[in-house]
């Protein structure tokens, strides 16, 4: 049995509605699980994903869905078997004859935390019964590179080669190629039009994907789900709208952005007023593509946008790989009222295929309940379970850890379904273009 002394509890006087939501999810779990199974049969889940959630007490909603998740090294080791089993199922469904997987990571070889993630992911796949080789896209790599990790483990990175319409390393050219590289720098030519199964497809990298598009799919999913179990979809959906083009350095488009922020604040305030939610609305403004918590800010007035100083505008002007930001996502701010040792925390749920395999709390001692926690100074606390797996327990209160984690898993899988629909749409468009 795992220790539960690390499980944070909801620290808010506004816990009533969330407890009602959790109780409602538990009471309808047979219908929920049946509906999700049917949905993922119709639209297969991505190979893997992670979802950042925010728990405001009166609302539980995703704020980011990552299709190239790092952080597998932060999952609770006692739950590794869940990931192994899910990986076996996911690979079998995608490529039944696969006996090996080419794993292509980011080029961030100086980031040892990220490389520990690569090793953890490699270990999960190997324990699932597959040979795994690491194929690197580093431009100057022409021979195997051995990397000693802080954990004492060693990774071997080999240059990716292309032979005809397949990619691999040495004489290893498996049917499955798994990207742990979000393609912020663009679509690598070496991966275009390969005959192997590429997970996820190139169209879902940040060179093509927009967060706004994902949240449009998510809003459709939650409308269907809310009708199924009889809840207000607002309880699990962050209102999200696009805005752009914007040039922060040249200060163009900021007036339109401020007006969009103002409209979001007014709409949120009206909902708060009619539902007796005693909180001040805020808005998250972030790049419509990209990750790593870059080009994101929390604002509470339109003037916050108009009065950005040069340093703040420069920070908002670019994302990973130095790419310039033009399109923004304006999203209803969702408070996080969970804490660990007094520090704000938000749950991050990991999935392989359609199965929840664990997660962790992103914790930040220097941030508040309205801030972006994916920033320097954060640390991670693995989600602790009383039993292996996200298993609800009707004999306990709705906010008991198995039930709280079950609620997390349901909302995360709704975001996963939205991502599945993104992938299906991208594949359909690609097929229609041929």
C-alpha cells in the first residue's frame, strides 16, 4: 500500500460544487466508462498524452493537452506496471506486428531532467516487450552519443537515417516511430511521407497545431458528455477564444487583445454573479501554439495587456526555438485551490492509449492560485494512490483520494478524446489532399 501522506487536499471554502461534481461522476461511472469506450473505439486515442488540470473548487478543467509528454520520470514508480500494460495495448492496436520502436526525442541534450524522461519512457516500452532505439535529430550527430544521466543510467543516441521510405538507426527500421519531440522547430524533412506508423502524425506538431483548435474539439466533447450525465458543461470547460495577429514587440494588435480579454472577464463575471461564485475573474493569455510554459501571462484587467513593459512584451513575443508569436489563445482563468505544504499545486494526468497511467502535482512555492505554474522554480510530487490505479471507491467521501483521482482521470480523458478527434481530422484532411 502506498503512503497517502503526500496527497494534497482541496484548500477552499468553495468545495461544495466540486464535491457534487465528483459525487455525480461516481454515481454515473458505468455510463461514463461505457461512453468513453465507445468514443475511443470510434476515434482511437493518441499513443500518449498528458493533461494539465486546474481545480478551482467550483470548477475542474484542463488548461493544456500535450501530445508529446515529457515527465515520465516523475510518475510514481509503484504504478509503472500500469504504463507497461497500457503501452502493450496501445502498440498492439496501432501496429500488431511491431517488435521494436524507434523513439525520437527532443534535441535538448543539456536538459538532464528531460533525458531522464526519455530513459523512463524507453524503460516502459522495453518492459512492454519491445526493442527500443533512440534516434536523434541533432544536426551534427554522426556517431552514437552516450549520455550519462544523474540517475546513473546511460542513454545511447544514434543519428536517424532514412532508407527509401523508412527511418531508423543502424539496421533497425521498425514499423513504429514514436515522437517525443513536439516539432516546434518545424517538420523534419527526413520524417515526411515515411511508410512507418508515426506517432503522433507530423500534423499534430506545434508547426501545425493550434491550442484553439484543440479546445474547440474539447468544447464539443464536453457538450456531449454533459448532456449524457446531466451537468453544466461550464463546470469542466475553460472558455477559450483565439486572437491575432499580434506583434508584442511592435505593439500591434494589443488593443484587439485587450478587448478580447475584457469580453472574457465580463462573461466570466456574469457567470460568477448568477452562480454565486465569490471570486474575481482573471484571464490567461498564451501563445496559440508551443509549450514549456513560454509566452503566457495571467491578467485581471484589459490594462494589464496595454501596459506591458518592454521586458514583458519581449517575454511574450517568442516561444521555444525562438519562434515568434503571432496568434494568441485567450482563456478563462481557472484558479488552482490545491496545495502541498502551503504551496499551490495543479494535477497533471498521464495517459497511454485510453488508459490513465499516473500523474503528478506540479508545485510552485513562488506562485499564486492565478499564476502559470509551469515556470522556473516548479517541482513535482507524484500522485499517491491507496491502491494501484485510478479506482473510485463509493464507500469513501467524494474528495477521498481514489475518488478525487477518478474525477481527474475522467476530465483528462475528455481532453484525450478531443485530441483523438484532432488527429482524425488531420488524417482526413491529409487523405483528401492526395
